[in-house]
């Protein structure tokens, strides 16, 4: 019996024809950013800067974790990947990292709207949730889903986001 390597998952196969973008990482990254904002406790002397850094650093850590798991988790028994494969996996997982940027920008520009730190956190949470729902809808559209399925994907992600909002409200003292 010959040992056959496992078939690559859909995200690790080279694209055929036009490049297809997988938005699941952006949905996940937006939910992650919303969770960070909701779960943040008391910040130090520079709360806006600390929240921006927390959002961006968390995005980088989760992006790196996904890259590591894709490169090494499924390939531990196989030969190491090429530099091209590393670049491709890093690019494939980039939406997780990019999803942290809009909420971080929202926090950074919140003083322009006269918002305090708590208002900045709510603005970032709203931006993250809008991104999450938007990316889910776009992913469904790009997958060729019917309108009812696009609405279901959007509603499901809105519901997940609302759970995060409920946690934020519950965590406030």
C-alpha cells in the first residue's frame, strides 16, 4: 500500500482562472476585533493608543497563528514548504490581519468626532461589527449564494456581533 499525502484543502489549492478571494478570514478577524474591544478592561495613561495597539497586535498574533497552523499543523509529517508556499499562505490569511485595521482607525480618529474613550470603543465595536456583516455578505455573494442565503449569512453574523455587544454591556460596571 502506497502512502498518499492528504489532499490539500480548498484554500491551499492554487487558484484556477480568476483569483478568488476567501473572505472568511475577514469575517473572523472582524469578530476578533469586536471581541477585543468588548473585552478590554481599564486601560492605562494612553487608552486610545493602547486600544489601537491592542487591536492591531491581536490581529497580527491571530494572523501569525493561522499562518503557522496552515504551514505546520497539516504538514508536520511532510516535507517543509517552499518560500513561495509561505508567501501564499501569509497572503491567504491576510484578511484576518486587515480586519483589525478599520476598528483601530476608528479609535484613532474618534477625537475628531468629540468622542471620549468609551465612545471610541463603541465606535470601534460598531465598525468591527459592520465589517463582520459586510464581509459575510460579500463572501456569500462571491460564493454564488442565493439572496435568502446572503440574508441568512448576514443575519447570522449580525447575531454573533450582537452577542459580543451583550457581553460588552454585561462587562461594564
